[in-house]
C-alpha cells in the first residue's frame, strides 16, 4: 500500500461527481435527439442527429461506468475495512478516463468519428480507457487480497471488471484486417462483445446494489447464501452466452442461436424469483420507505420485472425477426439503462453522499415524476416499434417518410415524457446533492 493512502481519498467521490455531470449532459443531448425525432431536421446544420446520438449515448454510458467505479472503490473499502491498495493508481485512472471522455465529446462535437455504434469516437481513444481499466483490476485485486470466503458482491465486481476489460478489447478486434475480412464473423464478434459488455457493467452495478441492500437491512448473510451464488452464476452464464439475440438476423451457425436462446430462457428463473419474492419486498418497502435508497432500489426491481418480460419476448427468434431494427430495441436499451442501472446508481449515490433520512418533497416529486414519465416514454417507444415492425414486414409498405409521419404522435409522447423524465431525475439529483451545492434544508429525500 502506498503512503498517500494514509488519508481518505476523495477520488471515489470525484468519479461519482463526474458521472453525475455526464448524466445531466447526456439527458440534455437525449432531449435534443428526441426533438430531432419529432421535428426532423431540427438543428441539422449545427448539431445533427448523427452527433447528438453518440453524444447522448456515450455520456450516459460513462455515467454508468464512472459512478459504478466510484461505488466499488467506496464499498470495497467499507467491506474490507482497509484503504484501497493505491490512491495513486485511482488518481491515474481518474485522469486517464476523464481526459479520454473530454476528448471523445470534443471529437463528436467536431464531427470526428471513426469508431462503431456506441463507441463512435476515433478508436485510438480507447487505449487510455483500457489502460485505466487494467489499473482498476490491479487495484481491486490487491485491495481484496484474498478471495476465499468472500460475499457474492466481491465476485460480481471481479467478474464485471475482468469481463468489461475483455469485451471492450474484443469490440475493437475489427481494427485488425484479419477480423474485418469476413463480414459475418466481424458482425458476430461485434454484437457478441456488445451483448456481453452490457452484462459486465450490470455485474458492477448489481454488485454495488447487493452490497447496499445488505447494508440497509443490516444482514450480510444473504450475500453468502447459496441462493445468492446461484443467481450470480445464472447472471454469469447469461453474460457469457445470451448475446445470441443480437445476431439472430445474421446467417451464422444455427447452434449459436439455439444455445443462446436456451440460455436466455434461464432468465425466466430470475423472473420467477422476483414474482415469488414480490410480497416480501412489498412489506420491506413499507419498513424502509423513509430511506431514499430503498425506494430507488424498489423502483429498479419493478423495472427489472418489466424489462425482463420485454427481453424474454425479444429473445424468441420468431419475435426477434419483427423487433430487430425497431424502436422496441431502443425501448429495451433505455428501459434497462434508465429503469435499472440509473435507479440503482441513484440509490447508491444517495448512500455514498449520505442523504438518506426521512423524505423531502423535492426528492419524492422527482422520484414519482421520473418513474411515471419513464413508463410513458418506454411504452411510446414500444408502440412506435410495433408500428414500424408491421411496416417492415408488410408486403406493400408505404414510403418510409409516410410511415415516420404516422409515428409522429408517439414521438411527441416520447419527447414530452423524455423532458419530464429528465426533470424528475434532475430533481432527485438536486435533493441528493443539495449539501454539496450548499443549499440549506433540514430534510433529506
Ligand atoms: C438516464 C437517462 C438515459 C439513459 C441511461 C439513456 C440511454 C440510452 C441508450 C443506451 C440509447 C441507445 C439505444 C439503442 O441504441 O438502441 C439511447 C438512445 C436514445 N435516447 Fe436515451 N437515455 C436516457 C435519457 C434520455 C432522454 C431523457 C431522452 C429524451 C427524449 C432520450 C432520448 C434518446 C434518443 C432520441 C435516442 C436515440 C435513439 C435512436 O437511435 O433511434 N434519452 N439512450
């Protein structure tokens, strides 16, 4: 352990603060994108959809990744009652990631691309991200020290860190001519890596949420239970093999599709568990309803339930043929990253920034506004997706432009609920950050 760790590092909180700034910026770019859905050509000359989309998607993905990293630093120290192995490594990691993210945003604004969907910036900017991740892996392993008899969340973090490093690197194999030569192989690897990458950051976020749930209930035994490890293995299994629904439309080997379909269905076990434990969680929510984090965790549970139904539906090959390339995919991506990842991370931020007690009206209003808006937002995308799927499959489809015109009412609902969703999340953030913002109030969310 280096000498600079003798005092508490502020860098874990820096990761979280930077993440929050990216969330706010990301939502702003999202609203711009929504406006461009509803009013085609809006701001086309200055900031076209080709720029607002990656600006939005990268900002919100880095919100998830940075905040989860800050949470892991904080919680692994709380759990082990030890400081991180190296504060210097945390600092280097923070600056490597921070500078890369700023450069990525600048590239998008300047119209400099070169990457692929989701990571559309010039590929060389991924090198510092990979380096930062290697530092995280070293720091995490050295801090935990021994993996014997550790709770499930330590394994979830380790899995998330290792698999993110692996899948992020794998998603860049296309820069090598050998992988670019065969289009089907190339696309298979690309979508496989993206599918598993989502599973990796889920392990980071779910691990932190599991730690937080044990902390709120004051009961660590659930994190050592056989059931917790069984669920962890189902998650790991899915992370490794359920990406097949991303490539159903590619002419690849049938067994790839069959295996991944079978694996996706193991998620039904997770769904079953949620329904089974529903009543129990309802009584717990009453018990802990004064705790801001608990309410957000409970909201995430409902979003897991709704999104799992959608995801299981989309994994059925006969349905996937219709949903592919429609707004249903966007509903799935945003429903999970907002409803599950963002709600869980907000719960974690509330805990780490210590704004837990009672309830204030700003936080509660934000909570309800965000969740009701998200429901409308999500449903409008699904309905628009069903409409588009019908258009894609019809024998004599009307022109694309006229189909998009028919979708306009749904895009208006999407835009308006997107604005109120962003307002709700900002209210939650405001109530969590008010001490940092030096706003005096004697109540917390
Ligand atoms: C916590 C907040 C948010 C998160 C985590 C989030 C996440 C995402 C993700 C992951 C995508 C990529 C979807 C895909 O490729 O299938 C996306 C796309 C998009 N999001 Fe969001 N989003 C958020 C808030 C918003 C808001 C408030 C709006 C406002 C209307 C919005 C509008 C859009 C638009 C227009 C797209 C592009 C969809 C397309 O490519 O057709 N997002 N978002």
